[in-house]
C-alpha cells in the first residue's frame, strides 16, 4: 500500500522520488527510505516534509489520512517558495488575469446571446403583427398579464417551429428546435425583466428593443456600412 508521503509527492507533480529529493536537498536514498517506511522518519525531517506539503506530521508518518483538498500541487509549492515581494507580484498578476478572464467570458456570453435576442424581437413583432391583423376595428391588442404574454409567445414559437418542420419532422430536428426555443425564451426573459441602469432598476420589453447596430467608424456610419 502506498504511503501518504508517496501520494503527496505525486500530487505535487513529482513523478519520481529522486526529482523531489534533489529539489529539497535530501539524499535520494534517504528520501526513498522515508516513502517506504514513513514511521521511521526523524522528527526534524518530518516537520520539514509537513511544511513542504502543507500538512501535519501525523499525515507524513501515516498516522492520519491526508485531506485531498489540502494536497498542494507543483504550482502551489513553487508559490510557497517565492519571496514575499514575488508573492505580492504573483497575487497582483492573478487578480489581473482573473479580471481579464471575467471580461472575456462576459463578452463571449453576450456574443452568444445577441442572435437570440434578435430572434426574440423578430418573432415577437411577427406575433403581434398577426394579432393586430386579426383584431376587429377598434379592438385593443393586449394581454391580461405578463405571464399570459410570455405563454402566448412561447406557444407562437412552437407553432412556427412545427410549421417549418412540416409533416416529415424528425425527433432530432424537434430536439434542435426545442433547444432554440429555450434560448429564445431566455432572451425574452432577459429583455422583458428588470435591468440596472445608473443604479436604478428599469422595466422594459422587447417592443422597445431592437438589434443594436455599431458602425466601424464615423465615416462608415455616414456611408451606411454597419455591423450587428
């Protein structure tokens, strides 16, 4: 059965005992003996190994099972060996990378959402247009509640999807359509709920929501070239 010390060493990224022993200036044969007979490790060396792996002496000498959450990997061990000044730089770099990563993820999320918000707007306008065309003169087209409006829109989407699939519909295509409907409805919920603007919560609907257009430059804007 493998010793705790062997498990800790492998979890730290050291594939063999020689590599670890050389890194921490321990005679290779001595360290190999520690892994084979952890109960024979001297107290001072046990303390050293416990500090290296961020654990207790009892774990080093196999009296306790190591906590997987506390087993330090190679990167953590390298970080632990840095000077305080270098650690501060590493922490600042980590915060910067995490901030950039969050912005990249947010941008990608918005890029994925925009087409479905455009589809939501397009289909809702189509539904409302059909309702207005079918209404009698002087009849107001409205819903009793926001929930009723949402249910009507989802029903409209399902009707449109079924109509496009036709009689030769396949189960696979139906699953794809259902997934598309889920994404459009998620866009509907985003654009018909509250959003924060300058610290205030504003309620809006996709009736007021079109496709945002950005011009590459002021000149191209005057020329009419745009991108969604």
